[in-house]
């Protein structure tokens, strides 16, 4: 059970640490595209490593402070503060990851590709009209100047069309992209059924999921400590302090019977010092009274130096 608990604990800790580290990495502004630039490889890699280490240190500190929480309330406060930061970091990373997936899916939709093609065509028309307008304005013929006014009007209309197309970039293909991203579709369906905005449902969902991850991690650490303590206690031999009075009395009676049998069979001499060194687990006063009773019963008799010996 302890091995299973520690294995589960390691998984929870690793997941939480990865989420916090990736969020810290996103704060640095470093992404995979940055590594494709040969001039910035060293500085980019160094910055990425620093932010990943910061995220790891935050989570490791949270775990260590929680393990030693019984030593000081200060450790409990630090662990809770770091847990809150890790919780917020996990929520933020999950939300941004879903947003990235949604943007990538939107770029692959046919509507968005058609929009990009229209934007490209309009941009080419604007470039050609600008060249045409410049040539007509540089001409020495009055007719070309008048034609340049029409070109300018066309250019104005093309630029307005381009502005409208660029403004629709964030909306075109969005519904098709939602159908491609399972998590976004899930949150949208829940929001529609309970009449709540999708962003609110997304925030609550990721918040609860991240909170359960943090609480499960700290709870698994506490459970591993508890199981370890119970295993250590079960391996320790029982002492007289842990025995109930009835069990203790029975153990003493059995020890007395064993001692009397050993004395009568000659396994141990009826000498107080030797009996105590033999570790029968009997108190010295009980041993003295036992020897006196054996003396009165005639089983043992007086010996030199206030000692006893068997009568036969």
C-alpha cells in the first residue's frame, strides 16, 4: 500500500510541477518558434531553463513545507501560498492551451483559408492601385491626373474592404474550430444547457480541476506519511506501557509460572541477581515475594550470603 501511495503521489507531484513550469515558461514569452532562430538559441534556451527551474522550485518548496508542517505554522502558511500560486498557474496554463488549440483549429478551417485568400487578393489590388496612382500623379497629362482621382477612390474602397476583412479574422471559422476542439465544445454545451457563458463554465471547470489536483497532491503526501508511521509502529515490539492491565497481568503470571518451573527443574538457580539478569520480565519485588513463598513451601532453602538454593 505504501508503494502504491508513493507512486500515485509522484504522479500528482509531477503533473502539478509540469503545469507550473510550463506556465512559468509561458510568462517568459519563449515558444518553440523561438528555437528556430539560430542567433537567439543560447539566450532563449537559458531563459527557458531559468523559468522552468522557477516553476519546479515553487512546487518542490510547496511539497517540502507541507511535509514539515507540524514543525511550524510558518511552513503551513508558505505551503498554502505556494499552493495557491500553483493552482492559479495550472488554471492559466490549461486555459491558454485550449485557446492555442482553438486558434490552430481555426487556421485550418475552409472559411478562414478563404478569408485569407480574399485578404491576399485585396492586398495585391491595393498594391497595384498604389503603383497606378503614383504613375498617374507623376504624369504630365491633365487627363492622367483626373484618372488618378478615380484610382484614389478605388484605393480608398479597397482599403476599407481590407479593414473589414481583417476585423472578421477572429470570427470567421470559429464555430467550425469549436467542433474540432473537444474541450471547447464540451464547455459550450454545458454553458448552453445551464444558460451560462462558455468562458465562465471554462473558468469554473479548470479551476475545480486544478484545485482537486493540488488538494490530491498534498493529501497523498499526508497519506504516505501516515502509512509510513503506521508501518513503523507495527514493526516495533510491544512494550508494557502499550499493554492493557488484563494483558499485562496475564503476561506476568505466565512469566512467574515459567520462572517457578525453571527453578524446580534446575535451569536457573533461585538467586535474585541471576533471575533479574535472565530477563523474565518480572519486577524485583514480585521476584522477592516469589522466593519467600518457595522458601515457605520448602522448595528452596537458605544458602550462604542471604541467597537460596534448591532443597534437594
